[in-house]
């Protein structure tokens, strides 16, 4: 009986890990861990999105500095 419970726990853990891996935290388990509101969902971004935003912001700031330096 103990072995059956251990096997069941392993199967449950593997299933949960696969669900989170394939759908992400917000989509796993039919969205049970997703934020309550749409505004909260929009506010949460992934690390690559934050990095991309930082790079874009840095490029814009550099362009503005160059324009100010050249007097345009």
C-alpha cells in the first residue's frame, strides 16, 4: 500500500511540473494561479520582456543624448 501511495505522489508531482512547464504559472491548472484582474496580468511581465524594455529604453536615451549633443 505504501508503494502505491509513493508512486501516486510521484505521478502527481510529474503531472504538476509538466502542467506548469507547458502552460506557465498563469495558464497552469486552468488559470487557478493567474492574477484576478486583467490589469494585474498586464503588469506582470517575464524577464525577457523586462530586459527587452530596458534595452529599448537605453537606446532611446542614447539617441536623445546624441541629439542634444549635436544641437538638433
